[in-house]
C-alpha cells in the first residue's frame, strides 16, 4: 500500500462511508445500510456514533462533524483519549467516550475518492493557497474539496473528489503542479489514493459473481 501508516483517527473504527455504486447518486439504500451499521455499533459495541452525509437528518458533512470533535486540531489531540462525557451529543450510542474504542462516524454519500498530495513547503498557509486554487467552492476544479493538513508525515493537500468521472486524480495533480510553479519553495511529492474507484469495485464484484454461477 502507498498509504502512510500514521493517520489521524477518531477511534478504532474511525468512519464508515456507505456509497451506492450504480446508480452512483441513488442514496436510499446506502442510507438504510448506514443506519443499520450505526445501530449495531451503538447497541452491540457501545460505541458513540455520529452520522453524516445523507444519513444525517440535516445532511451534516463529515468534515464538519470531525471539526466539532476536534479532529483537525492536532494529531496529538487528547479529545478522545480519555473517559469523559462527550461535548457533542452522539446520534446513537453512549454519551460517554471509552478511550479504548473512541467514537465512530457513519455516513452515506456518493462515491468519494480521497486523494492526498504531500507538499514540501514552509507553512500550512502555503498549502492552503494551493487548496484555494483547486477547490470547486473557490472556482477551481469541479467536484473537488480540498483542505491543508499537517500530521506526522508533514503537510498535505487532502482532497475529496466527488465527480471522478469528470475530474480525476491526474487532473488535480496537474493543476497542483502548475500552481506550485508559481510559488517559491513549494513542491509536490508523491500523491496517494485512499480507497478504490467504483468502476474497479463493480468490475471485480461482477467477475466474482460470474465465477460462482
């Protein structure tokens, strides 16, 4: 795997994201599955569960939910490392955090490709400039969400690609490389993808079903 071994986590489970493969944006069944998973985690394992995406009544995003828990404050944050009543009330499960389990985020949303690009730069603000150039909300690439993060591995431009049939990792990489050339002392390193592409999952699933016919 090309994924760095050290990552920030909210708990033993961290987060479970249920995606529809086809049609890619039909979330009804995905929501039902997410709710079932959340119920089992809460009732059987006694883990506080926070819902997000289409599984959340108000459609709260994963990033917002994590931010409320202090997820992005620091990779050394002690927020979920001690037994205490949680400041943010869970959608399911106990209100007290067990440091051995932490909490779980469970959601449903269209397929998302997590594409992270490590950046050699002097400050987080420089990486944020890059994020602003590729983020759709800032007039960048379609379906791209981006955030500058600092962890044990250094500084990264962490991206969610929501429209991968139109804008994929290579499009993001080329845009970032072009923007880096405009900045002094900023260079992108080897990017990596977390997770898989829906077409690959679907293809392998169909192949497995054919073998069992």
